[in-house]
């Protein structure tokens, strides 16, 4: 499979929660990697490409809860259910700063 992502990302194993666009169905997922522009995660159920959802997560070593709006861009069967890729389409700046800090391993400076 050809790699399409161009942004620096970092591997992680962290539990997160996904809620559908209607705010009705919550699912526990396992974050696999993250960048400023997207996430990869695994879950037990299939999600349609193009679907919009919210994700709630904490980054390793941080206590702040982060929230982002995602659009699913890839969903494929895996040994533990499904592996998904999603693009971040809405994110508060403070959350973006925490993601960048986690990915590059140093504090984000804002002037």
C-alpha cells in the first residue's frame, strides 16, 4: 500500500472514544498514531468513508482531554476488527498545540 500522509506523525497506544455525528453512539477505540492533520485507530466496528465523528482522547503523559472532529478516509478489516484513518477537520488551537508538542517532543512556542 502506498503511503499518502505527508505530515510528521507519532505512534502511540492510547484508548479514546468516538461518537457519531448525531451524538448518539459512543465507541471505544485504540489510537495507533497521530499527527496535526489526522489519526489512525482501530475499533471493533466498520465505519463508512466520508463519515464525520468526534473523538475524545488524552495524549500519553498529558492530562488534558482533547476533542476533534474527524472525517473517516480509510477503513480496512484487521485482525482485531477494523483499522481506520481519519483527517482532522476541526480542532481548537490549544489541542493542535498539544498534538504538535507530543509529535515533535518539545513545547510549542506561541508569540
